[in-house]
């Protein structure tokens, strides 16, 4: 839920870098890269802003009525969340017409 996400983000962002580095060792954030750890505070703030301000997902208890499905890969190709959203939206575009114009030009 949004409140739990915001609390977890706040805790992470308030952590000392030395503590984050300790948790990076096996048993902690062992699957995250150093780059991800460095960018996580920004990304969590950005994600919250994007979901609640730009896309207007509610922060209230009503948020449980909304379901957001994400993917990590499409046909074996890794995608980021934003790219996945873009690919989902492109199913509404007349891509065949664009491809035909490129072939004939």
C-alpha cells in the first residue's frame, strides 16, 4: 500500500550510506547493484510522485481497489517499468501504418 511504500522509502533515504553498504552484503540487498543502491532514494521518490501526482493513483485506503501489473521482461527481453507501460500503450497506435510508410519512403 502507498503508506508502507512511503515509509520504506523514507527509512531507506534516511539510512547512512555505510549502513546501506553493510546490508548490500549477502543476506541483505545482495541482488541489487551498487548503482541501484545509489539511485534507490531518488527512484522511490520519483515513483511515488509519478504514481500519485501524475497518474493520480490514490494514497488513501481506496488505493486497494487499484491493481497495477508490471513486467520485468517481454519475450525474454528485459524492460523497465516505464518501457513496459509504453509498450502496453502502443497497442493502441496504428503501428502497421507507420511501418508501411517507412517501407514505401
